[in-house]
């Protein structure tokens, strides 16, 4: 059983994301010097060493590991970064799997992280599938001051069964409790309506099981329009739905902030109005800014994997390293393993059908 890590070691993919490699190297060097974690940077060795020579670092707390050169050179465009991710991530995940690191941080595309994790990392017992998580801003919630809630799965892959959704609920609730400190996170199921009978069959079946699941505070269904209203700390979704909703939320938030900037520049009357809304716009920018929270987890693995936004800057990687250290100090993986071993809710029994007076009747 995993135990809290006192001196965490974090392996970082230094080739993925727009900050690669300079911003990632600078973030790793700074956090390692501050004692947040020991850091292992994986990537093109001469390139990483050249960047490391530009910043102060402690060689006792930071080391470099070489990854094979990909077929597509350079790091300047998404195609080359995807190629680098496919050669860097197997090396980084091998270090994680073999116990040379306690966590992994990467800004590689989430679908590539998911694909590589399926190939190279073991699952938690009881997890048939993994869940890629994302955070999104909400109005104030009764559970605490944290303005961010957790949405999972956002992998873009369909959930095969109700058991997948139930597993996502267990994982998301545990992550929220351990990382944010919410004692009983409110967990909701994303569906087409609030009624228990709304949605596709796997969602309806998951709803029935989550209502009976011990140790989990299930608050029912939510619709996509309800996500930002703060009804839940964790929202469980089919991977395709979650991926779509996450993209829409990010796009709308960006549009709102950019519209405010445009209004500020164009008309005096709009500028006066925006002064009244300045605090709200500033808060929206802050809570939606991925650099503030660093990354989101891929849950269902025996090892901690955090995925940063591909556009992350240096500060995002610094915050991702802080988040990884917090997860390890609080023994997140051990808590997730325990959560997946809790008693399962019984599957609803199909109602018997029998004929009565020439009619088919449901029930006994």
C-alpha cells in the first residue's frame, strides 16, 4: 500500500508545451532549489543542459535523463511536440513505474498521455479504465472557498459501462477530498436532465448505483448549463461529453475575458461600466487561468500523473510541481487505492415480468 512521500521526486516531460524547454527547465530548477521536490527532467540532453546553464540550480536535487530523438526535429509546432511526447513519455513513465520517481508532470496532448499511460503504467486494482480530469470555475459553493470544481472524464472516449462512471465518481471524490480538503465533496452526474431517468442507459444505471454507494455524497444529475452554478464539487461525465463540455467552457471563458479587454479599449462608457465589474472579470481570469492551478490528474493509475495545459508558462509548471508534492505528501495514491476497494453498490435487480389476467405486469 502506498505511503506519504517525505522527499518527493517528480519526473517532468521537458519537451511538451509552449514553455518547452526553457520555461520548464527554469521552473524545475527553481522548485528543486526551494525544496518543493527533487526533479528529473526528461528530454534532449544537450538542449536541456544548455537551458540549465542559464539558471541557478542544485545538481543534488535535479538531474537530466535522455530520451531518444524523434523523427520530427524541433519543438516549434504541435506536430513536432506530439512526436517528442511519444518518445519522451515512455521514458518518463518507465522511471515512474520502476520507482525512480513518485509523480509525472507533462503538457503533452491529453489523448497522447492517455494512450501512453495505457501502454506503460499499471492501473489501480478495481479500475477497468482511466479518467482524465479537468478543473473549471464555479460560483461560490457551500463546501468551501475553492472556486474550482473537478470534471471527469474529459478523455474524449466513451464510457463503456455504468461501472466506469461509478469508478470515476469514487476517484474524483477522493481526489477532491485529499487535495482540496473538502470533507464530503458533492458528486454529481452529467446528464441531459435532472431526473434519475434522464440520459443514456449507462448514465441511468450509474445514477441508481451512486444513490446507494456508501461513503460518497451523491447529489444527483446536473445538466451542462448547471456546471458553473456550483451545485457540485465533482462532476462525473462520459469522456466524450466531458471533452466537449470542457472545450466549450474554456472557449466561453476566453471569449468573456477578451470581450472585456476589447470593451476597455474602445469606449469610455464601457470602460466606466467595466470598472464596476473589474473585480468579477479579474476573478474570472484568475480561476480560469490554467497557470494558477498547474495541472489536472489522470486518475485510475497506480502512479500520479498530472497533465498541464499545452499553453502553460513557467509559473504553471512551478504550480504543477507544488500540486504534485501536495498530492504525494497527502498520500493521494494510497487514498485512491483504498477508495477503489470499498464495497460496491449492488446492481439494481431487473424487475420480474409476469402475466396477470392477460396483461404483462412489471414487479411482483
